[in-house]
C-alpha cells in the first residue's frame, strides 16, 4: 500500500517545466503591467509657454473673456479623455470662457486626415471652436509638444495656465488642471498654474507610444 501511495504522489506532482513556464509567464505579465503603469503616468514633452500671447499667432483671442487654447493630435487615443474634461470645464465656466481646439494637420497628409472622432467630439462642445493647425505652426508658436496641452490667457493676453487637464493618459476624473482653470476663470485663483500633460507626441504623425521631444 505504501509503495502504491508513493508512486501515486510522485505521479501527481507538477512537472518542473510547467512550474518554470508559469513563473516566466507571471514575471512577463508583471513587467507588462509595470510598463503600462509607468507609461500611463509619464507626461509628454512640452516647452515653456509664452508669458504673453504671441504677436505672430494667427489665432484670434477673445478681447473680453479669458481664452483657452488646446492643441491636439487628431489620432491620439489619450486625447478623448482630455476633450471630456474640456466639456466639463466649459459647462462650469457658464459663458465666462472662450475656447479653441487646434488639431495638428501636417502638410503631407490627405485632406481628411483631421476628420476623426476626436474632431467631432470637440466640435459639439458648447462654446468651443475647432480648427486645423497646418504643420503645427501655431503649436510651435505656443511651444506645445504634447496632444492635450491647454493654455489659458486672460483678456489682456497674459498667461494664466499651461498644462494638461487629466491626471494620467486617457483617464477622466477630478484633476488639478481642470480645477485650476475653473478657479482661474471664476477669479478664485491668482498666479500662473502649470500641470503635466499626458498624451501622445503632437508632432508624431503616427501618434506612436513614447513620443518625441518638443522642437521649437
């Protein structure tokens, strides 16, 4: 009896190769999750926004209200959450804020390159106008390097806010950027506020992971 029990126990043990394979699979999964988490929480490249509205800019600011300019890549999946936050900002601003979204349009792309879901989402937000930024000329004037970068200027053209309005890539919810803009528009916050921007590189036409450094 004891001999048969011994052989049965040995026969039911997990093969070594399966243990190793399971360990490797779990290690790989852990690395992937760690990479995704790090990527989600890593801000994109940006440059210091001009302290005063650029005189060479073709963007017309509002002369009576603060103007929010948001630069976006029309194919950046992270920017969907940014537009959702912009909609909340506009709803809470109650007509006290003018907003424009400028989508990158490289010169060598087809005419309908910006005709994406993101464009249509931005276009239906009350109080927001949507435009094409040919070859990123305006983004460069404002030193924006990441999709979703927002810049708030007062009616005198002075910078009040620069940065992102999400806490991480593609995630909606309460965040410092949204709260700061809402407070600045209502007059409840004094001084320039800056937050990190989470999104794809603005000047990467393929909107690939990782992005590229901002270039003036």
